[in-house]
């Protein structure tokens, strides 16, 4: 089968654990992998070997910021993704496709079914798993990071990790069903942050979203669906602001233009909330140094901050802003627990993220797709298989 493969040079620059060295993988890829090369290779089709295995023909695979960080490098040639990675690897973790073969004991899906693939295969043994937070498993395999992902003609998953898109297909065309399926991964990342880790907000609350990439745009849609009285969005790209309004923001503001007018995002939020501030503030820009001061000036008493944007490095925090308002900060990563509700919300037309797809590439052009994604002008780029 045709498959996109990332190869790289194993060159640890920090001390790794014996298990990482023995398994040639790194919990933090930036510590070990350099000179990543994306190529289109020929690979064997994965075999259904276990009774719970599910073989999926990839149809649509989203390009994520983390994929871009496995393409871009720092000054010393190391990848930028601070996450567990084993190379060589087929990337792609926002996967929708069609089931083509199932193991003997698979009951919930059968060949022909459209599915979204949850890529994290958590261990069930570690402290995170035992305490009910398997999305933070320290011993997980993750398709597209430690085991082969979806940017290939076929991807192997297992019954507990695939989710039927049959209810979506009842409402949408086949093409849209698979595109929605791929979009459900970033949408579920937003869902987990807003509602599972962040605990949600009261209907009638006011929400702000800083950063209108796919996770921010999904946040906008979900906040609106969950009953926000007002959703205000901010980004530095006018095109992304338009998309935010298309998927549910009451207003979206170009931060660069605001600053030209002598305004800050927090001025807008205070103006729009009669000075009381927003009840849920989402950092989805991965630019906390710029965003947190705005949130700190414009969060309501009892408000919540949800951190979804990933970046390395430290940023200053005005702790008194949180103390004085009794505000809380919630970090979140991953999608465990979010996939089923976002599929249901799409199937019920409560959210519709189709407008956020701004470019589509064939599998053979996946390297061009990741290069275009690194320009950071698109919302969601899909690779169609
Ligand atoms: Zn675990």
C-alpha cells in the first residue's frame, strides 16, 4: 500500500530512560529525533491478527499542528514536538475511514461501516488510567506518534478505538461523512478541555476563544451548542475570524486590527460583558504570553480558563487576577471521552465544522500538505486517501 512515512535520525541530546533507549522512542521527541524526512513509501498492508483488530481503509486524515511539529525543526535540526514519538512512522491521527476487515470477536462494527478512529491506545494499568484519566496515560501507544497512523491506504486499529459514523452518514453524503469523521478528532480535543477537564459553564454564560485554528473553531461551535449567551473569538488572521463567525461566534476580532485601533481583546470583552468579564476563556492560540494578560483583565468572578494551545517554554502569570476572581485554570490534552459526543452533535446538526476545511490534498501530496500547514494560514487541511 502507499503510505506517508516520516524517517529521522536518532540522536539523543538529553539522557533518556533505559526503556526509551531500548525501544528507540522518546517521551519527548525534541530530545531525540532530528532531520525528519517525509516520503511516500510502499508498505505492506497491516494484517488483522488479533480477535479485536479492525482494519480501516483511510478516507480522510486531518493535518494537525503536531504533524507540522514533526516536519519543522529547531536550529539544531531537532523536531519541535514535545510528545512521545517512535520513528520511522506513518503519521496521521485525525482519521476517518471505512472498515474493511475485522477480527473474530469484533461485534460493534463490520466491513463497510464508516468510522472515526480514536488513536490513543491507553494501557489501563498506570496511575492515570487507574484514576479515570486514561487520556493522560503514561504508557500509551498512539497511532500517528508511536505506532503507524492514518496517512496510508490502510490503518490497523481495534474495536475499542473505532467509533461508527453511521448516524452522521444518515444526514450527510459519504464524502462529508468522512471529512466530518476526521474533524471529530480536533473537535473532541476541544470538548474534553471545555466540558470534561474544564467542567463546562452555565447556559447563558459568556465565552471567549483566543486563537481560531481548528481547536479554537471547534471550541466556538461547542460553546454555542452548549448554550453560551455570547461567544467572542480572537485571531490574528482575518480569514480565520470569518470562519469563527461561520461556525458560531457572535463576533470575531482581528487582533492586529484591534491593536491598530488602540484596543486590546480584553477591552472588547469588558465592553461586551458590561465590565463583568467572560465566564469561560479558552486559550487555543498556543500563545499564552500574549493571551493570558488579556484573559486576566477580562475573566469574570468564578470564571474558568481552559488551556488547549500547546507550546514549549514558560510564560508569566498574574496570580492575583485569579485569586481576586476565584478563577480556575484547566489544562487539557487529547480526546478521550470526547469522540462520541462530538459525533452525536454532528449527527444531530448541533454543530457543523465542515466550513473549517480550507484545503484538501491527495495522499501522494501529503508532504505538500504539511508544508502548507506550516505557513499557518489555513484552518484544517485534509489529506484525502
Ligand atoms: Zn495508562
